C-alpha cells in the first residue's frame, strides 16, 4: 500500500524506473481497453479458461491473446492458475458488461483512437489554451459524436456506466431536503434521476437533454416503471431549461465547458427556477494547490488535463464560487461523497 508520502506509481522504485513506469502508463489503459472490446471478462464469467479455449470465443489468435492476458495478469486484472487457465479478479469483474457498476464501456471509450490522437496533442492545448480535440478533428467532441454515431454510442454507454456509480455515492451523501420536483439538466440516460426517484417515492422529475439522449432514456425510464413520475424533455441547455422544478441538478455537466459556456448554462437554470430553489452540481473539486495523490483513485488534476484536451475544465472551490456568483447563485456548501465527486449546493441570490 502507498503511504501518505508515496506515489502509487513510484512505490519502492528508483526515480528513473518510476518515471519510466509513468511514461508507459498508457500501455496499461490500452491493454484494458482491448480486453474490454474483445469481451474477455464476459467469456470468463462461468469460470477459468485457457487462451486456447478463449480465442475462438472472443475472436482472437490464441498466442497473441495469451500475451494480452499475461500482461493484464501482471496488473491484477486476471489471474493465471497452474494449468495456464485465466480467471477474473475483483478488478477484472468490472469489465463484464452486465454487472452492477460495469466499467466495460468506460474502458472501451477511454481507449478510443480519437482520444489517443487528441491526447497526443496535449502540448497544443498547453501552448494555446485551446482544446486539442478541436484542433485535431476540426470540431468539438460533442459535435464529433453527432457526426460519428458509433463513437457517440460508445461515449453514451461509458457515461451511463459511470453515472450509476456516481448516483449511489450521491444518494448516500445528500438527503435532498424539501425536494418535490427535480429537473436533471443534461441527465443523459437518466441514471441519477432513476436512482433518486426510486429512493424518494413522492418526488417527480424532469429529464432534460438533447433529443438523441432523450430517445435513449425512454426505455430505461419505462423499464424502471417511472414513466408517470418522470417527464422527458428534449432541448438545448444553452438556450433554456425547463421551469417548475424546486431542485436543478447537473451531474458532470459543467466540467465539460469553459467558464463562458458554463455560466450560460447556469444562468438559464437561474432563470428557470426564479428566486427560489436549489442548484446542485455533481463535480470533482480540485484542491486549492497542487498536491501529490496518495490514493489509487483517478487523480482529479489529471482528469483536468483530459478536460483541457476535449474542451472543458475541473475547478477548485473558489472557482466554483466565482462561477456561481457570476451566474446569480450563492454557493452554500460542498458535500463530499464516497467517490471522487462532491455535491456543490447553491441558491439564487
């Protein structure tokens, strides 16, 4: 285990070796992504298999597959027994497609060629302050997803899987005082709203997002038997958001945008709720100064680099306070959760 003054990537390694491990860190994510795309974890659901047994199931060449499995065994995704058969570890189990909290779609998404190409131009973002993704592809990431539906589908599936994990953490940490009608702005497939409505039987909700997202959410809302308690509204949060809610929640929406566009979204929420109501952002909160991470959780400062590459940003508490004030809100409190995310609460001024 890493101690408070040890970085998990460099534990017990000489400085040069630790730096090499960091330099080659993307190899691990690409290997995990390849395993997710091949569906290896699903193929191991029923028990151990050798690479020869797995190869025809996942459509791979047996020796090459063994080399992938061996590499991922070294980072505890799989385990190999004395008969050269591989099994899932607790880590690898999350690469299954149909388990609670599945991260298979996220592993596929973060291994996409498009993101790798954008990351390779990180220096452009640092030099110019502009998104490398836009520089490489000539358009923003959300516009790119519209023009490339398969990539957009992978993105939506990844965000849905991650949203399920956030929802559980948020509901455990925040009690939604006085909630009667919640408007989930940019709510995607409705994972947070579904979880909240199930936990609060007297509450009604509005799921608001772009038409494609709303179409995808209809089945999930119906499957949860929440159609009568949840209105689905398509629209553009840069133009307006639905009125009539007493609580407006934006889960990992604001970090997708720089301050000017983020403020436009928040101002539309302010107009919709009038002089009363509660604004909730579910976001990572950067520490006030640079610090080393001693945990195995994703580092928020590195997530911020990801957002810089694709056109958004993570923020400190003071940056959230300033953004709230410019949009007409007072930040009242920040509630940590048992996840990298916090609930940032505000009220209209």
